[in-house]
C-alpha cells in the first residue's frame, strides 16, 4: 500500500516530489500504521483524492509562476517576441487560408446526400477532350440517353435562363433554372417549406425559390406558399422554398421552375439547350456508366447521322465540374503555402536558437543556483507554447482576412458557396506544426543547460558550439531555397500574366460603360416593339452630355462567347458544323465605334439595314481569311441559318477580330448582323440586350441618367450587370491576378523572412566571434578583409540554398506549365532575377553584421575575456 | 510599513495554513507531528492529509512564514531523519494578524446578533 502511495506521488511535479516525496510517504506510513484495516483503505482513498487535487494546485501554481516569468522575459525581449509572433501568424494564417480554399474546392463533398454518385451529362465532341459541359443536349438526345441507359438510377434535365422579377422595389434580373420534375428529388435535398415539382403539366406556373430570395423578397415570411411573383410578365405561384446552402446548378440560381417537354420539342436534335443530371445506380462505377453512355452515343450517331455524326458525350462527376486551370492553380497554391509553412518553421527555429544562445548564461546561472532541469524545461516549454499560441491566434485573424482574397479561385461552376469559412481542422494542424517547432527548438537550450551548466559559466560568453551554428546554417539554407522557389514560381506567373495582358482583346475597353436590359418575352415578342425600345433608349442616351456613341449587342465579348453557329459558303463543301463554328451577334449601328473595334474595309451596320433591305453582315478579318483567303470579301455572300430561316447575307464590312472567348482562348471568327434584320421568330437569346456606351466623364452620373431613360421607356424593365468594359476585361484575368497576388505576397514574405534569418545568423556569428575579430583587428587586419569575411559567410549560405531552390523551382514550374501561357518553365530571365533577388537579400542581411564586425573595438572585445 | 503591507497581502490565510502556524507556534515540529497536533487541538475534527500538508508547507516556506532550521533538534523523541519546520517572526506576525482579523469578525457578528435580539 505504501509503495502504491509512493507511485501515486508522480502526479506532482518532479521538483515538488523530490522535495517532499519522502516526507509525505513517511507521514502516510505513520498514519497507516496507526489505522485499523478498514481505516487503512479509507485513509488511502482520501489521501489519494487529496493528492490529485493538491497536485493540480501545485501544477497551477508553477504555471502561474512560469506565465509571469514568461510575460517578464518576453516583455524584455520585445523585438524577439514580436518577430516570432508575426512570423508564426503569417505562416499559420496564409496556410490556413490557402488550404481552407483548396479543401473547400477540391476535397470537401458537395452538400447533397451521397454526392459521389451525382453525375452530369452533356453533349461533347465524339473524339473526346475538353472539360465540363462542352455542348448542351437536345431534348431528343436527352430522352434517348434516359430511356436507353441502365446504369443511372434516375436522370433529369435542366436549362439555364434569366428572368425579370417585377414587383417589390426595383425590377430585378435573376438567374432561373427550369428543371424537370426528377431533378430536385434526385439531388436528395428536401425543401425547407412546401414541395417541389410533380410530374405532368400541373406545375407549369409554379416556382420554387431559394432561401436567399425568400429572405430578400418575402422577408422570410412562412406564409409565402401560394403567393405569386411576376416573372417576365407572367404570374407564377410559389410552391416551395429550398433550404439555405442548397445550390443548383450553381450558386447563381435563385429560382426553379418546372421544365416539361412537349412532343414538338423532340423534333429537332440540333436544338441543344438543356443539360442532364443523374445519379449512378448502386454498384455501378462512373467508368461503367460512361462506357454505356458512349455506346448509346455511338448508336445515336449511326441512327441519326445527319445531326449526331459528331455528337459524343461530356460525362463527369458533379464534383469535378471546374476548369483544369483552377484545379492546377489551387494545387500550386497548396505547394506555395507549404513552402511558406516550412519557411515559417525554419525561421521560428532560427529565432529560438538565437535566443537560446543569448540566454545560455542566464540558464546556466539558474541551473547553478539549483533550478532543476525539469523546472527549466517547463519554463521554456511554457515560453514556446505561449509564443506560438499568440502567433497562432494572430494567424486566425490573418486567415480570416485572407480567405476572401482567394475567392477568385472558387470555380463558379460548382454548386458551392462563393467562399469557404476558415477551416478549423487546417488551422489546428498549422498551429500544431508551429507549436511542435517551437517546442523542439525551444527545448534545445534546456537540454544543453542540463549538460553544460558549469562549462557555460566558466568559459564566459564564448559558449555555444559549432554544432548549433551548423543547425542554424542549414535552416538558413532551407529558407533561401524556399524563397527562391516562391520567387521563381511567382515570377513566372507574373511574366505569364503580363503576356496575357499584352494580348490585344480586339476592342478598346477604356471609357466604355455597359449594362443589360434583357427584354422579357412574350411582352416583347414583336420585333417592332423591341426596335422601338432600342431606338428610344439609344437616341436619348446619345443625347446625354459626354456620350460619344452607344449601341446594343446580343452579348459582350468575354462575358458571352456569342452564339456559335455554322455558315455555308456557296460553292464550298460543307464540312463539320462545329469545327467551323462562327460567333455571331446582332448589333445596332455604332457598335464598332463604341467598342473601339477597328473597321478594316466596307461599312458599319447602318440604320437603313432593315427587314426590307438586302440582308448584310459585317465579318471579322479571320472570317474573311478563312473563307476568301487573299480576296476582297466585300460583296461576297454566305448562307446563315437563324431559327428556321436560312438566308443569304452579303458581306458589307470587315472589322478586326475580337477575343470573344477571353484573352487566353482561341476564339471563333465573328459575324455581326443588323439587329433590325432579325427574323420575326428569332429566340430571345438573340436579342440585343447589352447596352454599350462610350463616354467621357463620370460613370456614376451616367448610370443614373441611363436608369432614368430606361425607366421612362418601360418602368418594369430591370437594369442589371452595370459595369465598365475595363471590368469585363479584368474579370477575364481575375483568377490569374488573384493567384498572382497570393503568390506574390508569399514571395515577398519569403524574402523578408529569409532576410531576417540570414541577418540573425550572421549577427549572432559576429557577436560570437567578436573576440576573434578583435584579435585580428588588433594584429593589424584590414577592416575591409574582416567585413569581406562576413559577406563571404552569407554568400556561401545563399549559394547552398540557391542550387536546390532553383532545381525544385524548375520542377514546380514544369508541373504548372499549363498556367504559364507559353513562358518556358526554365525561363532564364525569371530564374536570373529570382537568384539575383535572393543574393541581394543575402547582401542586405549581411550588411549590418559586417559593419558591426568592422566596428568591433579590439580593446573592449579582449577585455571581456 | 512594508512589513505591514506584506502581512495584509497574505490575509485571509487558508485554514490549513493557519492551523499549521498555530501548531508551529509551540515550537519546531516535523510533518507528522503537525498533523497530530492539529488533530488533537481540533479534537479530531480536522485531519490534514499529507498532500494538503506539504503543499501548504511549500507555500508557507515560499512566503517566508516558516523555515527549516539549519540544525535539527536533538533529544529523545526527535528523529534526525525527519524534516523540521519552525515559524519565523514574519510568520508570527501574520498569524497574529489573522487572529485579530477573525476576532474582529466574531466581535462584529456578535454585535449584530445582539442588536437583532434586542430589536425583536
């Protein structure tokens, strides 16, 4: 029993146990001897309970003492403490933010039950290739895929649209998704209120709304079911509200209506405007399903060669619907933040080691005065943990403010929120990593203090051996390598971005304001009525002060690739419709002048180009080059099909090419058709809806004026997408610039951190060697030689880091060559600059220590001996 | 003056600490002796456990209320292997101050009860 009690005393801190353990056992022994057998058991139990409580109190007392001591020492070494906290905060914060985003986009399951079995189906090239939904499905193809396939549990179709919501304040333009009755149940999310669509035609005028819209439009009123909304002039009844966090197909969609096909919808297999979503049957793999659907596509191609000969499938997991470039960028980001975390840890370790060296005497004195090694260790652990925890807490703030910066890396195609929260697991991991570093390197001096306590005192301040100096040199080398990697990769991306931004978009974006007025059908079914609206708005806008020109177009370049159609040239064999697609737009006069698209030959679309006059078109230079190479295209004709009308158009003018699909993508040749020559039954997607205005003066005043003009023309007409062409262009490169900002910031931090590391190491080395330097100077050494020696030390470290850094950077650059837009992964200019910056930073870091070495006074250096 | 301030800062004393000081006011004593003394003085109502005893002793030593004599007392009944403790002048001052504090408290309470008894 006594032995058991002795063992129990291990709950106390060692210092307490050593001091009082024997006494306590003796006291317990006395009491034990005096007690009855039953009393002995009671005695042990009460003593044990008491000891646990007392031990806690003793531990707490020591902790309070250590915390006080820590507060005092850190307050004395404020520079050190602040640097360590800042370093940790940056490392932990940047990492947490980067990994939170990467996890959110790449790893975390979608917010649907059993999300891995959700798949999407579209049409695609038969040869494969591309990513995501390459072409939409026609209802007939969708029906055949649905009935013929057996690997999907269920399948539904949806389209994408936008509607004008009228009533309750300003009219709004909202994204709407018509879905077949299968879609919402198939996704497995139950409505928060009401119900979803039923099969049949009964829900034709029913609408399901998002929680966001429910809150903004109906104030979250639970009696919303049965209320009506006005969409595009028609009345719809609200039958359900989807819960918050439900996004389908993307976060844009606010409303869902019922999509039902009529017999005539199945007539035309080329009328592609829907996409399909399905759920894999249990036990069926994604690859099996794909194989089956490809077989069906082959069969359809045989059965309907005229329409389906080139039609294959785009089949992908819902989770994977993102541009490969974004995926690659996120991986690159993860790599970069890993570099930064390593850099942080190396720097923290370096800081702690430098501090440990400075405190060697203090620790030795405390050890000599009787502080146990366990007690010293505890003190150092408290200090390291407090430092890293403070850093980690600051890191949370950094992470929370950094996450929004990454939102340009969240693909808009996925059904997820626009930005993630800070991921607590990642945060915990990053803090753990730094705490471990802190502990590891914070404890080193205590381990040494136990070994060398008296040696340190005897030898004066020359203590601190070569071994630790080597550890620190290795750490600095790692830091230099990491910063070279970050410098090089971000340098390559900077070059890529500037190359992308140097690309001529084909139009002049400066001083162009754009906004959208999408005219709703059936209210504006009549072309005459649409024409009147355009005329009135354009003439009034053009009369505004500062406005130079204005026009309407079907879609802005880059925002809308344009409707891709095929053309036929008389006397030329028709090849594939898709590989020879052209991007077409309906425009009003002045479009080219407003956009700054140069007119090469011929004329602009004119006011006189109406349904009564000859059908004309303005084509882009690449269009002319494709069909009439080396000839004058003016007056040439081609066949163009709109809706069910096939008509011959004569080329009236040639304009410059525009990067309609964005700066980094190949764009189809473009044709521009006069808006007033649109056929009677042309679908709403062809309507000119984007107003472009070239102006000089202030944008906000102009927007107000235009709003008034539109309201006067039609009070129910919403205005949406108000932005400048500069913004449209900027959006095209937003992901790139977002990535660049992040990597650039990482690189700057990396350079600063390794600069600090090199400075710290050399400054320490100089202080350690001040006696040696003093002796050298006393013996007549040239001061310049001494400073050269210090510089040489720094440069050696830099070179050691440079070589592996450049190697890894090259490998990383090869991995992300898809992001480099033609810049070679071994781009000598970038690598040269990165190396130069790293050397410069070393030079800067060595400067102060070298100067200090020269100023060492031989007398004072020797006197300390 | 400083002494007074220091005394005040330590009040009120934890119960165990007060009892140990009282036990030591009679003279030097080892740990088990203190436990027996406290037990006898309180007629068995308070029996300190070893944990509480030595944690309190540690605090009292740190605060300078008690000390370990350099020379262990010799003589019959004294075990030279035990550790002995004795009260310091500062410890006595603190113990007295605590006694006064408690006495004042008791006087106040009595006064209050008497006043309550008269009015009713």
